[in-house]
C-alpha cells in the first residue's frame, strides 16, 4: 500500500473515531440519524480509498512496464556499443595489415628494379662478349691458368644470370600474391566499415526508441503528479486531522558516516568533469543526493578509483547501467548512468582501469555519471574521499 493510501486509511479511522464521539449525548432519533449519515460517509470514504488504491496500482504497473522496456533498450544499446567497439578494433587491425602489405610491396618492387638492372648489365656483358667468346679463349689463350680463370668467370656470369632470372620470377609471383592479398584486405576492410555503419544506424534507432520511452515515462509521471496535487488539495481540506500522520511520512536525514580509511582524501576521481550534483544536495522534496553527478562527454572512459572486485554489473532502476566494486572491509564504490560496462560480476579490477563508458545523461538530460561510496551500506561523501577535483 502506498504512503498516500495509508494516509487515506488513517484518515478513515480518525473520522470514524470522531463520529463515535459525536454520537454520545444526543437523542436516540438524532443519534440514529447521525449513525446513518456517518455510515454513508464511511462507505463513501471506503469507495474513495479503493479508487485511489486502484489508480495507484494501475499507474505503478504502467510505469514498471515502461521501465522494464527501458532496461531492455539500455542493455541492447550497451551490446551495440561493445559490438561497435569490436568492429572499430577489427578495422584498425585490417588497416595495419594493409599498410604492412603495401610496405612489403614497395620493398619488393624496389628489389625487382635492382634485380632487373643487374640482369640487364649481365645481358649486355654477355652480348659484348659474343657467342664465340669461349671458342676464342680456347684458340687464343697461351696461358692455361688464365684460360681456366676466364672460363670460370664466364661460368659465374651464366650462373648469376640464371639466379637473377629465377629471383625475378619469384619476386614477380610474390608481387602478384601480395596484390591479391591487398585487394582481399581492402574488401574485408570495406565490409567491416559497412557493418560498423549498420551498427551505428541500428544504435540510432534504439536511441530514438529510448527517447520515446522516456517521453512516455515522463508523461506518466506528469499525470501522476497532477493526480497527487488533487489528492494533496483534498488532504488540505481535511485540516489538522492529518498533521500527525503527515509528520510520520517525513523523510529522515541519515547521519553522515565519519569513518574513513587511510585513502581518505587521496583517491582519484573516476573521470574529470564538473560536479553537477553534490553529495547531500536536494534531489526532490526531502530526498537528498547520496553520491555525486559528474559531467562527462558521452563515451568518456570511467575508471575504477581503487582496486577491487565487481559485485554488480547490470541495469538498476534509477541508476541505469550500474557497476558496484567492493574493496574490502565493507567499502564499495558505485558507478551509474553508464553507456557500456566493460567488466562483469566477479571480475577483478585495478585502480585506474577503465571499467565503463559514460552514458548519454538520462539524469537531468546532461551527460554524466553517478558516483557514490558506501561503507557497510551507508553513504559517504565522495568529496571527502577523493583528491581535489579539477
């Protein structure tokens, strides 16, 4: 039963108690009339309370349904962001491979040009020597040692020419293979970029769907606020009978936890940005912020402020994609309103490690993250724990 419904029930019994007192001291006839009148009032109040409870139940179910849809969209968007990040990495790797192949092709083309030049020189030397050079050496040489050296030289020239021809042929074949690989890599890169663009388009559609859902939730909350305003006006007319009931519904201010470890005042912030909402500031009504909201650009890296283990990494109503890291001795840090979570429950993280990406700012329609610190369940002021904010 909601607080407002409980107020209505309390009012009912207060009125009944007042009615019972009013019945004493009158005549039987007037007393009977009073009883009938107050029975009618009691029945009317019961109908009003039932209608109020039914309306609250309907609105609550409608909101829960919308919030559940929003949670699904948040998870889908997170998965798309992770997929897009993987595609970008794949594209970068393919680009590096393409550059390596292109560099190898340039080296190979240079070597082929040098080999071709050497081969041309050998061919010119062979042409100048003429086809009858060996026969002339046999007929004209008087020194057998010189004859052997000249024959060996011509054999070397022939072998070197054959080797360079083989090398040139091998380089040509490798160059053709590299050309095919470059074409294949270029096609793969284009396909990867096309998939990335498709993912971006899908992500944009998901974001539009989420904005529509947020609009529905805002409209529902607006209607609920108008209803509450009417109910509050009805309560005002009831006067002082509800004052003591309303006082029991006041939100309590919890005392601030004073105990800090030696890291107090020295922890880094999860990211740099203006503190848009500070610890203890008014949230709505008597509710206060139990953490801080830090301005950030969508997609900024969110870092763990201290080493620990991930205790929660999922969507939570009011906090969006939330990560909770436990640090031992009852200390935990909370990082909410994220776009993507890079760690899962049970993972260990190091201080300064990027654990998430900042979201698109569903809180107050400004990009930023929620950051909180807890000690044995109690909220601590992050400003007193972290170093001076830049």
